[in-house]
């Protein structure tokens, strides 16, 4: 019997100044110190947008508007239960978008431009999402909600 795939959503939060949010993980140990696009597990019956609004509020204390998907990556077989990470366009929902380490999942935050994306040590599943993030930085949101 094959384990059910875990669905995880990540927000590529784009500010008006053309930078996106990167968050440094504190846990689990194998990801501590690595950077990611923040997000979390999709709960049953939840849309990706609902998941990201909830997760970013719980983990960072910020409100976001979520747009379309930017790309996805999957955990390699043998590295744990099947998992797919999908990145979505996002932007701050209001004027204040200063993330805080609300629940201890992250200990540092950076707003990075396209040229700086490659300078961070990213979590393995976030690395394949960098190209979609670069394209998002270059073109900006596709719709009023994203």
C-alpha cells in the first residue's frame, strides 16, 4: 500500500519594491538554517489560498492575498512519505508586512531580489521553485488577487 501524498503550499510573497520573502527554518533539524518560501501543509477541505492565509498568519503574523501556482517539486522516493510542495504567487494584503517569528518555525527573514535568490542556502524542495519565483519577480502579479 502506498502512503498518501502530503500536499504542502508555499507563498512567494512579492512586495511593491520588487523583493520576495525568504524565511530561515529552525526545525526540523535537517532543515534548520535553510531558507524557504513560507507556508505549510494543506488541511482536508482547504484550498491552497486558505492554507497560505492561515499558515502565514500563524507562523509570521502577516496577511497575504494569494494568486496562481508558480511551480511544484516532490520529495524524492525513499526520503520520507510522498510530499509535493507547490509555490503560489502572493502579495501583502495590507500596508504592514513585517514578518515576526510567531511560532518559532523561523528565526530570520529576508526580502530578496531576483539576483539574490541564488545566494541563500535553500531547503531542498524549495530549490526547484526558484525559477518560478524569478519569473514572478520579473513580471509581477498576474491578477488583482495575486
